[in-house]
């Protein structure tokens, strides 16, 4: 099952948080993040993440 959902923060968090994005994928796919003035924080529960640099896929470590 693949799905994406966006949630708006509570009023107390709105000055600091634009939105919460939750995504679940059964197969690998791209998730593009474009430059912005805000910070992005991600939590990964399973699978593997990587980023592209000059056409090369570089795996991200887990924490």
C-alpha cells in the first residue's frame, strides 16, 4: 500500500512548523526536496535512504 498525507500543525507550532508529511511506500521511489528557507526533518522506520550527488546515489546512514 502506497500513500502520502499532509497534516497542518497545531496553532502553537504554526510559527515553527509548516506541515507534517507522512509517506509510506512498498517499493523504492524518489522523494524530491527542493531548496527552501526551512529545515526538513525526517524519521525513517524501515527501508533505506540515499541522496543524489552529480548523478551518483550515496546511501545515508541510520541513527
